[in-house]
């Protein structure tokens, strides 16, 4: 009897010691299965001749050849490039401007910040629906300007294949520039006031202080904002669907809508998997170095 | 003078951000005749709520004409469990990975975290098949599973960032007193992580309620979440285009997250900046 108590105690101690691992294991296993397992499956499928149904016979790079030979994919890539460049540049410019203005000890700052940021609480579908209405050539902005007396004004970007991609930029900037503002404002608030005071005493004007001293100190904020916005841009799907449906034709297709169309509408699994793999590789190239440097920084 | 310019610029941007909301509300309250005759920016001459009623319970989404109401319930039934599950598991995960640093904890965290950034396109096809094999294809429980699994990376990140800032002293003292993993978690850690829980719940709620990709890929018709239903409603091409109904429907779909934002904006912003990994 006397010997059994320490034994059960030992077992429960050993169990207790491993409990954190026991708790984490199923969650980690879920992540291995649903993230890494699925990624592996998609990548493998991209090397097979899967069409409507998965076909596990290895076929090399054929699906990639087909993907890159598809004009619609080139359009999607060009759109992604145009969209993300403009989206990131404009959102950053607005974000920096508003953050600097808000950093001037403004009365009602909380209120103004709330207004700048509320679009982030909306879904891209809602944003797309609203901007589709505002930008529609019949009753929207075009008519508003005509009513103001400019009878010949035309603004048909939404239905014009050459310009429709810019309407996606307009709506996306409206939704996400407040986010850039919030990130920059947090960065500005972390700059030591003493440095600014010292610069002011040295006779540096506000422009010099911001361009010469503050901005260089915010380099990490610039980097993380660009990465977050780029990440948003590469994944953008909902907004395109709601605003233009990828059209006119497929003029506003992006990789995400391309992948969806090939996977669920045209049932070309191989090409869909190949395009998803291309998207993954792009994100990995951007995110992994970033995560690596961020995590190394926080590790005690 | 400088201050005046400052306020003018800020004011102009306030208008820029607010105009779509104003247009949305104004349009939803107008009659179709007034929309056709009037101007985009004018306020309704006569406030009418018909469009709201129609958007709620009689507008056609695809072939069914019951309005958004059933889909709002789908979204509620999907969002609430998914938020609770992913937040709970994230808290447990973050706690175990930071406060009981066993060997490999950092690697496990990094591997889990990566899941927060993948383009979900790369998991759509295998997920659709897996849901089919589980018998969950096209169902709300299926979506709960999907959102819980892919939300876990974010919630783990949030809680890990929070727990890293919590001193180990109290936990060491509790461990010496003989308190175990779960006693410490429920008795000490959870009560002090209320702010982190609020941030995570708000973030997850906004993400899951607003999700479109998983909803459109994994559900059909009756089990669509409200975002998918809204998109179908707006793009249903039969009959006259009713912009007032579209706008009322958009507001209905946006209202829950908008209310959360207005009530708990500060926490929402914290979630946003936590999305920048370090917070």
C-alpha cells in the first residue's frame, strides 16, 4: 500500500509535466494537417494532370505550362501588379499624411480616428456593393457631375475594361488607408518626444523634423505596413467579386479570382492548384523573411 | 493659420471616409423614383422604410425570395461558435507555448503562425474534399470547423503576444504552491487576460462575420452566410435593379461589425496593430 501512492503520484507528476505538450499537440496536429498537409496536397495536384477530378499520376510541369499560356492568367498578374502598386502607394501616402496631421495634438482626435478607421470594420463585399453604386455610370458620380453643370462629363471606369481595375483601387484605398494611418500613428507615438524637442531647439522646422528625423526612425513601420498591404493585395478576392465580378469580361481578374474560377466554375483542378501554388510562393517570399526577423526580435 | 489648414485637410478626409456611408443610408431610405430623379448625394425627401423591409424578408437571393434574414441567422450560427472555439483554443495554445516553454515550443509557434498568412486559395480544394468526407460539405458546422482551424493561428499569435508581457513571477509562485497547468490557467491566467480576450473576440468576430471566400467556396444556397447572400442579392439580374434594397441589404450585412466597432473601437484598433505581428 505504502509503495503504490508514490507510484501514482509519480505518474501524475510525469503527466502534469507533459500536460502543456499534451494540450498543444492536437492543435499543432490540426495545423500540420489543415495547413501543411493541404498545401502539400495542392502543390502535388499542380504537378499532376488533374482535371475535373484529382488524378494522382505525376505529370511534371504541364499544368504550369498551361497556366502561363493562359491569357487570362497574364491579365490577372498584370492587374495584380497595377493594383498592388497603386493600392500600396496611395494607402501609404494617405496613411502617413493623416498620421502626421493627427499627431499634432488635435482636439477631437479620437473621433476623427474613429471615422478614418471604420471602413476596416466593413466586409469587402459591403465596400464593393457601395462603391459599385457610387461609381455606376447611370446614376452615380457621372450623373452627379453632370447635374453640377458639366453635361459632357463621362465616368464609366466601372464598365470600361481599360479602367475598371482602377475602380478596385479606389474602393480598396477607401477601405484600407485608415489602417495604414493607424499603423503610422502608433509608430509616431513611439518616437521619443525629447528627440523632437531637441531638434526644435536646434531650429529645425516641422518639415525637416519629419522628413529628416522622424521618417528614418519609422523605417520598420514602413516595412511592416508595406508587407501588410501587399499581403492584403495578393489575397484580394471579395472586393473584385462584389465590385466588378472580375469583369468586364475578365478585365479585372486577379490571381485569387482566377484560382476560384478555375477551381469551382471550370473544374480545372490542376491549373487551379498551379495558380494557388504561385500565390503561395509569392506570399512566402514576402512573409517568411518578415516573420523571421520579427520573431527573432521578440525571442528573449 | 497652419492649424486652420490642418483642420481643413482632416475635415476633407472625414468627408471622404463618411460619404459612402451617408450615400448608403440615404439611398436605402429613398423610393426608386426619387433615386432615378434625384441626386446621389441628396438626402431623402421622404423617409421610406420599404427597402429595409424588403431587404430583410422578401428580396430575392438567387431563386429564393425571403430576404437576407435566413442568411443573417446562418452567419450568427457560424460566427458565434467559431469565435468562441478559436479564442478559447488560442488562449490555451498561447499560454502553453509561452508559460510552459517546453522544448520545440518556438518552432511549433512559428509553424502555427505561418498559417495566419497563407493565401487560403492554396487550401480551398483539399478543404472542400475533406469537408465532403466528413459529411460537412455545404453546412454551417463545416464553416465553423474551417473558421476555427484557420482562426487558430491568429488567436494563438494574439495570446502569445499578450502572455509574453505577463511576468512569470506569479506563475512560479503558483507552481511552487503546487497549482497545476489548468488550475493556473483558469484561476490566474484567464482572469488577467480579459483585455486580450476582448481584442481577440472582436478581431475574430469581424474576420469571420465578414468572410466571403470560405462562405462562397464551401456553402450552397440555404447555408450561405450573409456576405455571400448579399453578393447574390445585388447581382440577381432579374427584374428592376432596386438600389435602395441593395443598400439596405448592405447595411444589414455590415451592421453587426459596425456596432462592435463603434462600441469597442479601441480594442478593434489593438487587434489591427496586433496583425502587424509584434503589436
